[in-house]
C-alpha cells in the first residue's frame, strides 16, 4: 500500500479554468470572516464559511467511518469458536485481495470536490473555505489538495483572546488563551501561505485584498470594490 506521505492520485484534477483551492485561516476572531467576505465579491471566487468540506470528506471516506465505505467479508477468529462476520474497510479489502490501490479517502474526496465544483460553480476559478481550524488541520487538507494555498490573517493573540471573551461563548480567560495559543502554534508550520495583518486589511482593504487576489491567481481589476467596501462599512466582522 502507498504510504500516507505519497500522493497516489496526482494533482487535483480540477476542470479546465480552475486553478486551485484557497483556504483562509488564522487565530479565532482574527479576521478570517472579513477576509472571506471581501474575497467572495470577486466574480471568480467562491469561499465557504467554516464548512470544513475537505475534512468532512476525508472523514466520510475513511475505511472505518461507516457502512457507506465498508465491505462485509466473513472471516473466522478463534476467540468465540465460531465463524463471525467482520466488517472490513476499503484498505483492508485491498490488502486482503493483494491489490495496490490509490488511497481511497484521498481519491474519493478529490472526486467529490471536483464533481461539486463542476456542477455548482463551473464559472468559478477558485473554490475554498475559511476557518481558524485549518491552522490545526492544514496538513490533512494538503494531503487531499496538494496544490491548495492558504491565506493566514494575523491579529495579536491578546486581541483575539479579548474578542473570544466578548462573544460570551462560555470560555474562561485561561481557556480562551489556551485555544488561541494552540492555533498560533499551528500557524508556525503552515506551508504555501501568505500572511495578511488584520490591521492592514481594515486600514487599506483595496491593497490588502488586491494582494490576496493576486496570491490566489485572480485578477484584482474584476473586483467590484464599491459593493465590497460598502459591505465592510455596513458590518465589519472579525
């Protein structure tokens, strides 16, 4: 079987005209929602808001996740002294039959993303998601989508902690500090990313968003700035 470090099915087989997948991450309450909201005004960009679709697909197609990806093969084990049906996952089936197959959850996840993209957003050049959680799970996303890129929104940890506490989510200060710091540690190792300070995004959104668009391979001149900046003025979000 191929090792998890390998790429058994090659680059993401996106349809013609689609360049990459884009993910926005950062600390909790760092400005990821604002960044995604502004980028979504570009006509060739579609970013979800904490859908975690690559992670959900990986989980859905994991060999031991449920009946959708399991094959029932009768085998015997001596502990009960009887023939016992045992549920084998795709990895185990391939091994049992002596086959060398692509990593099933990687292959199926990519196929689902491609099908979703083709059917619902064929006019989009960039498809992606925003979530602080990608600071902790970016390696799993890169395994499925090796050519994807990340935008990391930077905000001082102390400000993020205060913003978390202001949301009345039930965090103690110690808990909020630990949560924010955990994400900060994850961001130190992320690959294929650019860093954008929230203060810069709020102070000069045209310039900051322009840099993000160029990083994503999108043409900043197609951006409807009046509508995007009006959205920002009406309800700036972190």
